[in-house]
C-alpha cells in the first residue's frame, strides 16, 4: 500500500512538471495554448509544426498553419521562424534575372493584391485562401480571386488534377514521367503531397486518389523548380536542392 501511494504521488508530481512544458511547446508550434486533456496524451502527441506522412509512394506534408499566402519575387527565408512550409506554386514563363508579376502563369493574389499574369491554358483550376478558409476552384475562378483580394487573401492558378473527389481532364499526358507535387485536401486538411520517386503521371494521380485526396492542384516541379523546405521540430528540412534563381512564386504556410 505504501509503495502504491508513493507511486501515485510521483505520477502527480510528474503531471505538474510536464503539463506547463507541453503547453509551451504547443504554443510554439500552433500559435495558441492548447493543453492536452491528459499527461499521457501530451507525452504521446508528436509536437511538430509540419507532420510528414510517407505512404503509397508519396510524401505528404500537413502544416499546422494559421495563415497561407503566395509569396512573389523572393523566396521566404529559412531564418523567418514564422514560416513552416514553402513550395513553388504557379508556373514561371521566362528565365529572367528580374522579377515581374507578368512572368507568373495566370492572374494571382498575393497579400491581398491581385496581379495580372500571362495567359496559361494549362491553368484549369485555382487555390483560393482568405479569412482563414480555403477552397479549390475548377474553371471560372476569376470572381473568387477578386474576393480573395478584397479580403486580404491569396490565390493562384494551376492544373487541376482532382476536384470534389474525382479526377478531372488534364492536358498533361498520363505517360509523362517526373517527380510530381500537388497542393491537396485530404481528410479535410490542407497539405502538400509529392511522389518519392520519378513515376508516370497516371501513377501519381492514382496514388493521390488512394490517399483520399478530394482536391489536388498541381505545383510547379522539375529541376530547381522542385526546391522546397519545411520546418520539423525547429529544424529546416529541404526537399530537393536549389539550382537556380528563376523561381517567381511560392505557396507559403505560416504557423
């Protein structure tokens, strides 16, 4: 009985010590104080700002974000601790030393301002974000971009792969091979998914469907364009090396 009582007191003491620590860690990652319901939950919970899941030949990154924007002109710096995930978004037209919004494929919204981009027939869909909510649009999304701009949000166009749980017609051939990447909604969560290896486009689409993607919008890839990074427990993890400075725009997640 004495041993049991000592064990109980030790457990209570550990709770008092660990709960404030876990709360601070949650605050650092999520931007708000969300205390676990039990100390066991706190110990078992993986406190990361970007959760990485490797499945079905995919790398899926789930950022725990408070804001999304389209950074243009300059890639967000790794020293900016508020940034937790960055990836190239819309296509870039020409390899220019200087930045111009007109060198981005399609109209786009950055920090609440709509800019004119060059016309791109491949852009069959768009990602829209404002007031803490997002949506994926398939065709006829200009009005939604205006709403995003009016509400200080972000938006860009790209090739729509999956919309409302179904594959949509796309100009890219199924036999095309690459290491592909897409902005997705899986299980109601916004995420970035890319293939682990070079695969046919048809395999990438099928893997996204099997992973449960209800929305998927292509993200620019290829050598140098695939350079991206995310923050894992405070450390920066790079996805593919940076090989040039021609990239023009990045979907950026902030904690």
